[in-house]
């Protein structure tokens, strides 16, 4: 069994990003990422902090916009409009989840698709489906694809089962892996809460991707001997022994499953670190495209 | 084995459409469909003719724009722009395929998404993925879904295998059937030319949808006993005995497969007639939405 080390791959991606940022700066443009945080959810604040640190380490211009929890939809839209106009900002994201009174899907529509580094704007959703280059692919699916690629796990002709049909992970992952091309061409099945006999469906997978948000839901009965397992889940479960009173587990029961696998991602240290790395990569892509400056592909 | 009579279902859909058109007309708006034909491909001309006749039978205002084969991209865009502005036109489609010098995907972008009754504009592609109502779903997948619904074939929890990952049929069909809801909630697999061991993958299907464009490609070895088979293919094969020198066959070898099926669509008379019926339905939807006039749901 091989452990897929997302931390190590993310470090490699970030090193590439650093070289690309330097190339862009030499050509007179420094990539910039704006992260908007509405309210003061501690987990959101921590995520925003990690994104800021990643930017700083790469030399990406980082703009943090902190808005009070009572910010109105209209006020948030105005903030986005000004970031759309800001020539120093190449990527914009609004940290999820915003407070309950904010309509998140309406917010996404306000972001300039050319700056939508999260890949959630309908223009980018459609580009992924239509296999048009130049769009932005959501960071988590993109990170999973990169993990497979870096570990030499061929997707072409492979049977992939994705558990979960969310708009952020399951569906874009399906579109990405069924697309034509080197890291695509898979035979993809999307399973979900309505799937009958889920273990059997999952056992047909050469590559099983768990993205359901249920702690340790995927057990040995879901995994074919020799399969590759990618665990997208990050769930907090109470643990009185842990320092913070909780520990992080994936959607996969690692102890039960890992013995059967050809390769598996741990949680933490698997898909998680890739998400921020791909956000940096998308921000560089946005800058490169907006300024018409090519960067070297190092992958 | 039950024969799924697409002709009969399409007649039912068109009857509903007729009632809906009358409702709209009573409210002061008559739906209008504009079909643009570039060049004089005989098959395209025939398709355009059928669409025109369907409009006439329902009382839908029909606009046929015939352009010479040498029409430039820019000229075509101008025609579309004027149809976008035309208050009597609710739906616009450009008959496919246009002459080779025309960039079809650029043409689609010119059509007002609210008039894009083919459902090929990125805005509508994204709405389907994001499960937003109000968008337009491509007519062929929509017709297949309606056939399943009218024959009481439950999709929820069913294993659906779609053979073919085209942007017009395979991918939207997958999105439609995996969406949440009464005629969705299926566990969907998309197979294609790169799929390894296609017969085995297909045999996992409760509902097998063939959309590959290869005459009689799907044989007995692809079909589980008791499966439902939907044949989207319409292929011309030479036949010296036939009046026109060819006959139409599907992607499924009907004679070989039909004995194993719970239900199957014939070619012709299966999916084909549904496509035009759903185009009429989409045109009515466009009119209803543009004018804010609700019509009764008769399905």
C-alpha cells in the first residue's frame, strides 16, 4: 500500500508556482489574490489565514477584505465590483460559508469569470463541461487530479467512482476525469445518497473518490482489492483525548480500508494541502491570462 | 418486452404544448421560434422543415431564415443579434451542422441564453449542472427523460450507463439523470471510446442509453437481462433494397438486444420524434418565462 502524500505534492506544486510568479514579475505583473471574509467564523478565519500565508510565501500580492457579519448582499456585491475593477487583483474569492442572510450563489455571479479562481461561476462551470481551456476548475477536484498524475495513476480507461454529487467537488470531478486528455478519459460513475447498493457500486472502482462529508463512512466493503482511494472528506469528530477536543477524519475509514488499497490519501495530509496549492496555481493562471504573459509549465 | 413508442409520447407532448400555446395566446403572447439555416444541406433542410411544420400545427409563430452557404461568421452573428432583439421570437436555433467555415461554438455564444431553446449556450449548460430551474435542457436528453417518465421507468436509485460523452447528448444526459428530483437521482456512469471492457460496464445498467453514433454497435453482450434500452442513434446505412438506397438504424442492434430487454426504443420512432416535441416545449417555456405568463403543467 502506498500512502499518497498530499503535503509533499503540494510543496512541489508551490515550488512550481514560485518560479511562475517570478516569471510574471519579470514581465511586469505580480499576481494578486483577494479573499473576502464576511463575519468572524473561526474556521473561515483560519482558512483565510492559510491562503494569505501561501500568497506571502510565493510573492503573490494578497488582499484580505474583512467585512462585518451584518454586511448586506448589496454591500458585498459592491466590494466584489471594486475588486473586479482593481488591476492588481487577478483572483477573487469569497470565503465559504458566508453568514446565513447572504445568497452565496448570487455572490458568485458578481465575480468577473476571468478572476473566478474558485471556478464556481457558471461561465467556468460551462467551460469545464464543454472542455474549453482557459476556464478555472475548482481547486479540490483539480488537486485530486494532480495527486493521481503525480503518483502515475492512470485515469485513461480506469473506472472511477465518485461518491457525492456536490457542485463543488462531485460534479466537477466527474466532468474533469471524463474529459478527453492525459489526466482524463476515465469511465466515471457518480454515486450518492440515493444510490442502491453503494458498496457494490464502489467496489467496481479502480479509483474511488469519497466526497460525501460523512466521517469514516467508506469501509472495507466499499473497496476493491488493489483500488486507489482518494479521500476528500475533512470531518471533525469529538475526541476528549485530543488537545482541541476534536480530531480530523476523512470520509474513509482509513484503518479498515488502507490494507486493501494500492494507494490511499490520508486525512489530514492528503487532498487538503492540495486545495490551497491549486488555488495559488489558478491565481497565477488568472494573472497569466489577464496580462497575456505565458509562464512555463513545470508539472 | 415493451416497445417504447416515442411517436405516441411525442403526440402526447405536442397535445400538451397545444393547450399551453392557447393559454399563452389568451394572455396576449404567441410563442415564436426562429430557425436559421445556413447553406442547403438536404438533411438539414428536412429537419428545418419538420420543425416548421410542428410550429404550424401548434400555432407557434415560425420564422425561417435561410442564408446562403457563403454567409460569413459576422453576417450570421448579425442575423442572430436581430433575432435576439425581435420581440416576436422566443426561441432561436441555428440548424447544425453549418458550413465548415462557420465556428459553431462561437455562434451559440451569440444567442440570448433566454432564447437558447437548444440548451447549448454555456449559461444553460451551467444551469443544468447547478440544477437551477429556468434554464434550457438540450432536447434529446430531455426527450429521453420524458420517455422514461411516461413509461413509469424509475430513475431514482437506478444504475444508468450512458455510452457517449458528447456535449449535446451524453454529458447533459448524465447531468440530468444524476440531478436531485423525481426523474433524476440515478447512479450514472458515462462510458465512451476509451472505456475498458465496455460490455461489462454496460451490463451493470438498469437503464442503458446509447449515444455513440455507431450503427448497431450495442449488442446482446452489452445488455443485462431485464434492462431498459434507450437508443439515441440515428445512422444511415446503405441498403440497395430500400427506396432511398439507405435505411435508418440506431446505435443498438435491435434484433439482437430486444429479446433481453424489459423495454426498448425503436429506431425510427423512438427518441427521434421526442426531440422536436421537446423543442416545442422549450419554445413554450421560453415564451412563458420571457412574458412572465405561467402555463399549466400537464405532464
